[in-house]
């Protein structure tokens, strides 16, 4: 496809990993396996929780939503990326690119807020156990999850609107495996200062506020755990928080290393590798982290296997 046609029709070529020709087949097998395991692990969590009445509690309700989010944003990214392994770069229109970028930001922002809600749930369970079922009744949980999705929807919208107005008069080659916002800004010939400022403002409002609320929740949780006299009680309280805290650390570490820096320091090749940490690793690890030491889930899985 000629460069002038790319420019007039606003069609972009996503490079993916085509710059590693010898690794195309191994990478295709690896990422296919990661995607299959991610789907299987998260769908298993959802199925086990749905089929186990004793697991119909707020904590597992939020976990089902987390699994759904992980399935959603890996499905937005992985199928086109896997197709790209058979082609020397895939072409995508600006509209399709914007849709992919929007849905990815949408579900990613939703996960940021949901992790905060899950921290609040653990705070209520450990710091206010006598009123837990009243404060975290079904209607409250549904409203909290609906709020997560609403914030995610609104957070992704301004970025998409501003990016749709960018001009791409130079290269239309995206050195990434999906339509990442930072990658689009990098190849734009327009001034992207407004989008960068918006990213930092929304990052402060949504991501940093969520992170601070998580820290506050865990400071209070730690204080309550230290007041528990029995060793068994402290161990049980810690075990109910350990999985969520591990997921939060993994998620925020990968996210901040990728996005919380100026575009001038942005390296497409470096960012492509860093993006794999939250696009591939985090959704794959979440089911493992939440089920590895969860006795209740193991018992539910064992009961399900016996009935099959």
C-alpha cells in the first residue's frame, strides 16, 4: 500500500512483532497459549463461583467482575495480535484503531476502580465485620460495580475524542501490537500537549486517587490485624487480603512503568515489551493468585469435579 493512500484514507499499519521474523512461530504459540490459559482460568473462576451458593458473597462477586474485565481487554488485544503473526504487519483504519484504543482504556480504567472497591470490601470485612453484610448487601455491591464501569466509560472518552482530532501527516506505522494511545501520539504531527496534560489530570483523579484509597484501606486493615490477639485470626485476616494486595502491586507496577512518563521519553520498542506485563501477564496471573491459597475455592472446585 502506498504512503499517499495511507495518508488520505487514514489507514495505519500495526507492526506487532514482525521485526522478529525468526520468532514469529514461537511467539504465536506462546501468546496463543497465554490467551487460552487466561480465558480458561478466568472462565473457570466465574463458573465455580456461579455454581457454588456458599461463594455468593461480595468478595467473590467482585472477583467475577475482575475476571470478566481480564477476559474483555485480552480479547480486545489478543485476536488481532495473533492474526498479525501471519502477516507482515496488519492494516487498520483510524475508526477501528480508535475503537480498539477506547475499549482498551475503558476496561483498564474500570479495573483500576474495581481494585479500589475490592480493597474497600476487605476493609469492611476486617475492620467492621459485625456490620459487613449490612454495609455490603447485594444492592450496594451492584451499585459499586456499576459505578466502576461508569467511571471507566467516562475516563476513556476524552482521550478518544482528542485523539480523533490528531493529524497524521508523516508515518502511519504503529510500532506496537495494538492501537496504544501513546503510540498514536508518537506518530502524530499535531501538538499532543493537551492530551498529555489530560492523561496526567485523569491519571491523578482516577488512578492516583484509587491507589491512595487502596493504601488508606490497607493501613486501616493492618492496624486492625495487629489488634487481633489470636495467631489463627491474624493469619485468616492476612490470607483474605494477600491475593488482592499481590494483584494490586503487579497491576500498578506494570501500569505506571508504561504510562506515567512524558511522551518525549517514550520508546515504542520499550513500551511494546512493557505493555505485555499488563496485557498478558496480569490477566493470566490473577486467577492463579486468587485461587492458589484460597481454600474455599479449592473445596468448591473439588465438589464440582466430584459431581461431573
